[in-house]
C-alpha cells in the first residue's frame, strides 16, 4: 500500500463547529494556533475520535452522536447532520499532492464502516495523539508516594495503544465491568490478554539494548532531553500486572504497579540512587522524563513504513523556552521523516518561534490560525504559509500599509538583536522585562553598564590573543593536584575560561555588527519608532524600502 498523507479534515456539527468547515492540510506538516476556546483542539479530537473507532466495537461510535454523556455534537448545531470526513492522498518526490490518489472517509450518524478500512486501520495502529495532560498528570504524585506510573498509564497511555487490534484501555474497562459476572476461565483469559499487551507496551522501558549499557528509556532521555553534564539511569522497578482476588460475586481488581526509580550523577560512572524521582528532579527534568517515556513507547509500536500522524496539543505549555527549544529540535530532527506532524498551540510566541525554526523547510509546512468567533458560530480558519515577522512586514509593504510594515520590522529587529546577547531567547519569555528598541541596540553594541568594567576592558584587549589566554588558564589547571579543593578550583577555572571565551566571541560579533547597528539606529528614528506612537506624519515608500533593506542586513549579520 503506497503511503498516503492527511490532505483535509471536514467537520460539521462536531464539537466547536456547528456548521460545515474544511481544514486543508495538503499532506504537509502543520503548526496550528488559536486562543483557548477558538476550536483548534476540536480538530485534534476529531482526528483522534475518527481513528479510535477503528479499534472499537461496531456500534460503539454511536455514543458520539446520540445525545448522551459522550455526545460530541455542537449544542448550536440543531438538526444539521454531524460528521467528520478525512481525506488522504499520495505525494510525488517533490512533495506535491497527487489529486488522482485522493480518498475520502466518513464517520457520521449512519455508519462507521470507513473507519475499518485498511488505510484508516494503518493510521490507527501507528499514529500518536499527545496532549498537555501528559505532563500535568505525570507530575501529579504526592511526596509520600513512590512514583507508581500506573495512574499515568491508565489515563494518558492505554487509550492510545492496542494489542492484537484491541484498545488496551477498552480491554481493561471490559475486565473491570465483568469481574463479578464472568467465569473464572473467561476472566483469566481477559486478564491475560490485557497483561500480554501491557508487557509488550512497557518492554522498551525495562529491556537493555544489545551493545548498550542501559535500557532504551535511559539512552533516549540522556541523548535527547537531559541537561548537559548530567546523567540519569531510569528503570521500571519490578512491575506487577493486572490481577484480582476473591470468588465470583465478591471479586476485587488488583491494579498493576509500574514504579519508576532512578539514579543520578554527573557521569554514568558516578550514580546515586534516587528512590523518589518526582521529589528529587525539578519540573523541567520530570517533564523530560515523561516525554522520553511517551516517545520511547511511540517508537516501539510505530510501523514507519505505514501512515503515521503525530498530533501534539499544547504539549509544551509547562516548559520554559530553553526546554521547549530542545523538544522543537527533537521533533524536527527525529520525527518529520516518519510522521506527519500537527502541532496545536494557544501560545502566540511559541507559534512564531516554531515558524522561524521551520522557515528553511517552509514548503513542507503550513501555518493555520483559528480566530475566535461567537460561540454559536464556526471558528474562522485562516491557512497561511510559514511567516516570520519579516515576512509579514514585506506583505504589509506590498499592500502599501507602511505603519504595519514598520511595526513588524521593529519586532523582527528586536528579536534579532536579542539573539546577540541572549541566544536562547530566554529573556523574551520573562514577564518582568520590557525593553525598547534602543535598549536592544545598546545591548548589542555592548553599551550596557557591565560591559565597561576594567576587567572586561582587559579581557577584550585585541593585543591579547585567544592562544595566549588559553595558555594562562591551561597552565594554571596543569599546576593543580587531585585534592577535592583543587578539583573544585579546576572546575571554576574552566568555567571562567569558557566565560571569557564567550565574552570575546560576543565582542567580535558586536564589532562586525557596528555598521548595520548604526543603520538600525537611523531606521529606528525615521520609521520604526514613529510607527509605534501617535503620529500624523506620513510614511514614504522609499523610507520603508530602506528600512526593509536594513533589517534584512541585520538578519544576515545575526
């Protein structure tokens, strides 16, 4: 079966959509933004609901349309027929959709037959849906508890995994419902079917790869999500499986236990036991472990030759920008080849930053915006190409909207200059800082007060070479012994050496930027500042052209 990609999603009278709407994906990856309540998560759940029907009993889908507790119709949809339609199509070698291969599948009041077709079942078996609850629920353990992951698995993992074509959560639910009505033989069969699926699921969390010292989870976390210069060994400690006690009519369920234990150190050779990881690790590390578990389980069950969606709904809201960037880099480097990514977010800053991250591959991506509308109306959906602030400025320029052009040029200038003195852009996400464009230019020039100290003047002396400075530090380190105080001193000297190296590199960057910074300063006074304030002076095309050229020079320089 040739690989097909999600082409479009059609919704009517479903969750946030009382009327008909089509969202065109066109076989690309997509970054989707909308404020909370704008309807973007309804698209996430429409995909999930449709594909999950592939693993449910024939009539189970009707609960989504029957007016009961799990009904997903929009309350303002009235008698409009509810449905979800998914279209898939093949692509050529250049990534262009082949229209003749397009195939549409429907889930509605009348039938769920399409959900059992081969293509949909392949998506069901290999696609992933991960929401923000993944990280929130993983941290929801009391200090007095051991880190038993079973509640986390039950809520956030079992619903997305199957064994022999049956959903693990549904197998568990059936076991619980029939615990006091089935014969012992039938109940044992149900229990064993579930346990076999659970054991297959957690196998990569406990097994050690051939030729590697640690299990798959440990290797994945340290390779992709841990902090630099530290090592964590992560193990599932003696997992127990589903069981029951008592005789028919008085039976009670014994839930599995999947206890996570850890060891931590600066290297793999210097590890200390951590009995309660949720107490020892900070939020960023705990979130990293949760993501590592989820991605390891995902990779273990994915058939990469099949059709795979990876849908992430506000997954990174509890991470700071430093850790978000790690996850962005992980997604882009590891998963874009084998999955079609759909990222949903309500944070405009993350939406913009992600667009900048994929700008070099923009032909493979779509940006989709959900505009908030009255609750009884469809969300307004805008489909766009990947756009940076600079792209938006050029668009406004082409439409002769010069004030708007200047505002987005100003945003782009501030973003670029921020990267000079804060490459990770961590400060951008702090609410207690509000800098002017003049502040950015000054910092990029090195005019902040800290940069005029006598020590920095000496360090930045152009007559002192990098080689000469390195020799001073290396000689000092070589003269130290192996006592604990001397080892600590070595570490401090190495840190100081790295700081000075960074300072000198930044100084070189500032020198190279001097000419373009002068141009930015001039553009700030002529166009970028006036556009941000009450001003009746007209803006002229030639001035805006010059401002565009200046910010483009800054983009290239930075």
